[in-house]
C-alpha cells in the first residue's frame, strides 16, 4: 500500500527504519523539529540541528527512494527559557527557503505555562508573517484538554490564521471534536506508551469520519514504531474498512494538507 508518514523524527532512527518504511510503501516522510531528549544549551545547537534536518537528512532518506521534508521551530519542551527561544526563532527565517521546509512545527504546549504560551504565540506570528503551514504539538494526557483549548484560543487570536492550514497533532477522543469543530486538521499519533493505540485511532475514525484527519507514528528516540501507520492500515482493513477510505487517511489526506506548502510532492 502507499502511505505518507507525516510526523517522524528520523534523526533518531536508523537506516534500517528507512528501508523498512520504503518496503512497506512509504513515499514521503515529514520531520518536525523536536526535543532531542535533553535541553540544548545554545542557539548554535539549534542552528546545527536545523542544518541537519534540512540538508543531511533528506540525502539519507533519498538513498531509500524516500522524499524527506521538515518543519522548523523550538519545541515547547525548551520554551521555558524565553531568551533562548527568541534567539532560535530569529534563526528560522534563514532556513524557510530550503526546498524541503514545509512550515513551522511542531510548536505548541508541554506544561501549559505562561512562557510556553508566549513562545507559541511568537511562532504563530512567524508562520503568518512568512505564510507558512503550522503543525501543533498538544500536551500529554494529564494536561491535554486544557492545553488544546489554550492552543485553539491562541490560534483564533491571530486573525490571519486559516484553520485549514493548521494541523493539531496528538488528538485523542476528548480533544478531536474540539479541533475538528474549530476547522483545523486533526492528527492521530500511534505511539505505544502514550497517545493513541491503533484500535483507538480506528475507533475515532469510525466516530468522526475521514475529513481533515491523518495518522502518524511520531517515532523518535523513545519506544516507538516507524511502521505504526501501515500496521494500523492493515488493522483497518481487517475491521472491514474500504481500501478507498484507508487510502484517504494514510495517503490522500496528508498529501492534500501538505501540498498547501507549495513544496510537498507525494509521488512522481
């Protein structure tokens, strides 16, 4: 089957993962900027990281016939240091002309603090200024509902935001309707130790339908599965979902959203 992996942190994965994804039918992988497992101490560290995901990683993926795209930001886990965050945000515009950059992300909230919200708003303003797509990270379960409401309010406070150009990721049963009813796209993350299991994600699709929905693995340095999307697609098929519906979720929907960037190409 063909599919797009719209959220994967491939800098933390091996070349075997690229091979497995390509063999399973992946045609493109998108890598949001994220936390490295520790807080980086300087803007120079972020500059080098941005170089890695805009230059080196696309070349590594190409060896396995995969297109690699990226998003840029300072992750909300590192947004408490607003001085550092401001400096990193100032670095981002020089990378926005890179041919594989899709937009600003994954921005959002981690602990729903005042500083995180301030940096989220600055990222949103940056995306509006440079006409970029936005990918949003929502907090983990204990703060997810509150954080999702704060994120939606922050987006609505920026009058120039087109909700159709924003994907709010890591939705769960209690936040998906908030995101969809506000006109945003909703991403379901298939992560074994948090977020959604395959069956929970499929249940959400049965409840909310296919419009403005996608699924991703968010595979990183933690316990995660870069093949979560095709494995869930097989479970969808086992549960009787039509091939066309499955293709819409794992290929056509992410392609439709990402193509708004003007740079994303799903296939030749």
